[in-house]
């Protein structure tokens, strides 16, 4: 279980306690993304593994750190989970079952049948989500109902790929979905329950959030080919070896202070 966290000391104790109660068999890693509060301390106090980044990389960089950690530690499956309490722990088994069934990337969807968002999503934000869904459909050749969900499951090949190639900018989830689809990975959705934030404050909102939406639109429209173009090449990255070139995230993992993980089966 990979939990990226930036100044989430207020919500993490409850989140980690619920995970321990609901999913005691899973190991948990908190990636403290340059936090200036007690995020790392409360995580260690809860008995989970912690990676402390020396400065804020953003959620994409924190997740790539988590993927690198999972690969280095030999995990065959991982789940991305929010630190703010919005994700329902009872949904995690759906992700794991889909990965076991052969999926590489599994998205917990708020909006497919059986999904339950129990918090308010503004009209403007929902319109932006729908615009992204339309663009993703054009780029990958299929429809996804929740392209920006941060509740996700990953297979071993997906972890290896994302440990090197995961996008580091905010709104990473949409870009990662397009990357995985266009690289030939098996991407699926399962219904998910999501709740309101239980503590802390969002790291992006207002004009900053609008900027990231616009940036993402530009990246998607200029950097990725449509399915017809991809299939003509017959190329898939699913089984391709990952380059050995070092990256900043890998160096940070090596330099970070890492607590021993809780013993348990891979997840």
C-alpha cells in the first residue's frame, strides 16, 4: 500500500488505523513528500514504513518513489491510497482481485455503476473531468469513467514501468492512464466508494488547480498518439525492459530515511 502524503499529520492516524483494522495483512508505505509537519512521525508511530523526501516533489514524484521502493523490495502488487481519508479501505480488495485476474492497472471509479462518491464535486470540476474523459477516450480508444481517481492497483510489470516512467507533475493520474494504455498494459476499472477529506487541506485549488488542468490538456494533446497511430506501429512496452539509467527519484530513495516495513504478504 503506497500512500503519498504532504502535511497530512492530521488525517494519517485515522487512515492508518482504519487500514490496520480492515486490511491487516497488507504492508503500508507512507511517502512524506517534503512535509513540514509531523507526517513522518505519526506514520512511524503507527508502525508503517516511511520514506522522507528532503523537499516537495509533488504527488507524481512521491508515487514514483513509492513504485521504486516496491520494486526494490520485491513486491508483486501495490495499491495507491490517499492520506486524506477519501478512499474507502473496503474497496481495496476489488483492486487486488482485478490485478490477480490479470489486470496491470486497476482504477477505483467513483462514477461507474456501484461507485459512491459521498462528497460534493463542484460543477466546474465535474465539467473538467468530463473534458478529460473525452480526450482520454480519443487518445486510447476506449472510455474510462473516472480518469482522475487516485485509488489504483498495480501489477508487477506496471510497477517496474512506473518506477521509471511515472509522470511527476500534478494531475499525474490522467497522464499515467494514457501512458499505460498506449504502452499495451491491461487497464481496468472497478466501482469504488470515496468519502470527504477528514483532515488537513488540499495542496492545490483555485487558480493553481485551473493551471494544472490546462497544462494537462496541453500535454495530452501534444505528447500522445491516438490508438490508430499506435496500432500501426505494433509496438507495446508491456514486456520491454526498463532502462538502468539513474533518475532523481531513485537517488532520493537511496538517500531517504526508510523504516523497516511491517512483515506480511506482498501488496
